C-alpha cells in the first residue's frame, strides 16, 4: 500500500501500531528474563535491576527514537523505506563511482538476506514466548508449548493465501489494547517499588555496562532483544508515512514499553522468584487467561507483519533482478501492498518448523535472535552515511557526525550478538549466507545470459533497414515482442520470421525496465520511438515496488501517437533454455542457476499477459 498524504491521520496511526510495532511490542515477553539468565552472569539485585532496566530504556531511546525515528526516517526513496529502498537511494547517489556503487548494492543484498533470516526467527520466538505463559497459569503444561506453537504457526501460514484484509482490520485495535495492558501492569508494579524509577537516569546504564567487564558483550546480546523490530519503522514507511509512525511511537509505544520494563524491574525487586516469567507474573491470577490470549494475539500479529515484510522483500528482489520471477498473488483489490507468494510462504513455514523443533523454547531461541537484525541495523546506518553525504550533499564532517555514533552503537550490538553465535546465532547467518549465494548467482547468471544474447544477436536497426527490401505477407494484428536488449532483434521475432514467414501490420519491440525508485509516474511509464517499416521501439518503466503489468502499461503509448488495440494484439515471448558451455560461473553455481531458471515463473504470468494472446518461441542460450 503506497502512502497517501490525504488519508486521515488517526487510522494511519492505529494501523502503524498493528503492523509496525507488533514485533518490538512483544519483546517484553522474553527480554528481561534473558538479561538475568544464567549465561549473562548478571546478579539479580536492586542495583543491577535498576542498571539493566536503565540500559534497556536508553538503548531504545538511542537506537529507536533518535536513530530510526529522528534520522533514518528522513532517508526515504520517494516515500518508501527499507534496506533495499535505501540501497537504491545510496547506489544512485554514487552512480559516478561504479566500484563503490557495486559495494553498496552488495551491502544492500546482505541486508535483505539478513531481514529474511530474521523473518524465520521472529514468529517462533514471539509465539513461543506468549504460549509459555501456559506454564504460569497452569503449572506442568510446559510439554504443550511446542505443539501449540506449531499449531498456531501452521494455521497462520495456511491462511496467507486467503489474504489478511479481513483480520488485518483488527491488528491496530488488538495491539493498542496490548500496549494499554503493558502500561497498566507497568504502572501497578512501579507503584509498589517506585525506586525503580532511578533507571530513568542514563548514568545507571553506563555504570551497569562498565561493571560487566568481560561479560559486556554477552549482556549486550541480551539487551538487543528489546530492540528487535526497530527496522520495521523504516521498512513500513511507505505503508503509513513518517508522521503516523513517529506519532504512534512517541505517543503510545515508547511510553508503554518504558513503563513495562520499569514494571518488570520493580516486580523482580519485590519477588526475585518471578524471573521464570516476569511478564506473566506481573498480572494478577484472575487476569492470567486474558493476558495469555492477548499475548498470543499480539505475537501472531507481530509474526504476520514479518511474514508480509518477507513477501515484500522477495517481490522487490525479483524486480531488481536478484531473484527469478515468482508467482505473486494479490489478496486485496484495495490494498496494493497485500500480496501472497506461495514459494516464499512454504519456505518460511519449513524454516519456522525447523526452528521450533530445533530450539524448543524462547530462551534457547534467544541465542539465535538478534544476530540478523543487528547486522541489518549496521548495514542501514552504513548506507545512510552515503545518502547523507552524496544524496543530500551534507559536508563530510557533518555526515560523519550524523552516522559515526550510531555505527559505533550498532557495532557494539553486533559484537554482543556475535557472542551468541555458538548458542544458535549461527543459524540466521547460515540462512542469510545461503540466500546471498542464491541471489548473487541469479544476478550474475542473468548478466551472462544477457551478454550472450547481445553477442550472438542481430543488430536491430540494421535488421529493420534490411526489411525494407523484403516483401512479406502482413498479419492484420499488432505484435508485441518482449526483449531485454533494445539493441538486438528479439529472438522471438527472428523465429517468427523463420517459421511463419510473416510480419504483423504493427510490430512493437518492448523492453521492461525496473528503476531504483519505488514508483514511476504514469506520465513516465512509456517512452516510444517510431523506427520505420511498421516497427516501434517501446520502453516500459516501473519502480521496484510496482507490478509490471505490460498490457496496462502499453496503453500509455497512446499519448505518444501509438495505438495498441487490446483485443487485436499478440504477445511473442522468447523462452530461453540455458546450456552451460563456458566456465563464467563455478560448476555448482552453473547448476544452481539452471535450476532457478527452469523453475522461474513464466514471463506471461509475471507481466500479466492475457492467456489467449501469448505465443512462446524457445531458443537455447550458452553460458
């Protein structure tokens, strides 16, 4: 859903609560418990409770409020956010420096793979953290946590194909009720031990971290759990806009989280035995079941936001040429952002099932959580420097000052999570590495294929010139030949002439180009050049957030004097079969690329071509 400035503010704020803040809003389910877990060695006494709580609150202030809300949200790519949108913005700003541009693109791809890896961990840890409340309400039910979690996750992924338009309207109200519950329970517990309010002094955080000595990184790795989901502020900017996201944070989320963490600190001051599950111990006995239901609902919503984000990331990667074409289904006629990608859905489900069965508790999973998200945070800050310096043209000292402090913080957070690599942090890194290998293999393979087509192709303008002297029968229809290379004759056109020995009365040579901006205006959708002998050269321009609907886009040619009748047009496609003959890619990557090419979604479906007007002609391409 592209943001619309004229939409009422209140629904946008409510929507932002449900979609943007579900992940970070469920962090209180497990964060405090992990900070005082056996692996960190933090003593459970008043001094360290105040220090740990202060560290959580000021980490949120620095990373979320100042870095993301105040700085990163300014770096929008025509209203869109997220690591790929930022990558496109940064790489465009350094277009005159190809090596730097290539490095920034690789950094952005790394960020995208880490985001997807995080998407596999967020649903299990959120839902397990909520379901573990069962054992608080009814002791002895811990054996049911894994089966119940798998049931909820299986149901959640199963309904994705039906869309979330109906249940999505409840996301905002449910999360608003969740933050209200966080605030109320926080205040009630603070009132019993008000000395916890000393945590609002940042010096307590400083002393706490200084006191950790060699255990600093382990402790920071646990504090990071309070920050997971911060990247969603930026990634979902295009859905809601900056102002609703900022207002939801400052008016609702930040106060609720601060009160909740202060309340958990106060509870543990009063009752150290509550450490087994401080979140659910904050509620009175009679409120246990409603709290459990609300926590599960909030965790489901947080998971849904991450799943939808993975779909969006996959779609952008396809548009930018880093993944093969996939079947993308739109689940809402009103909201353009609501999509469903079957292959991504089932791969995510497989991943979360492996995670649940492999880790079996939120505490065990906490070791794997944070590595991916903090690395993405660091990449985001790194890319922001180039936007500030080269896109906004700030002086170098000011650009460094605006980002160096946050790079230092992000580096500390990454180092803290690196201490958990052997405890499970290796899992998202392995996932991200495999995905990075897939994306770069596809990108490089496509470059080799296009280069091969160009080298072995027939020069377009010379070909059209030669057609002057050849008298061929004319079919009284319009032919659209889709081609990735505007300088050579589309293979489908050559095959059509060879086998059918006929030309159409109007021949459109169309190239689809996806630009490093999220949206292209309708006035810039098509560029048209009339060649001769009934040939037209058309370029259809799309942003990486858009769906390349070719028949609809061709209607923009009317403004350039080219009429393309919808029901009298045939679309000719070249379906390339890749044949490995040279060693541009390593043998394993050769086979991987060919597998991806064979399983790519058809161009006809991807470009929304009418089923009864498509002619596919095959050709073999050597790589």
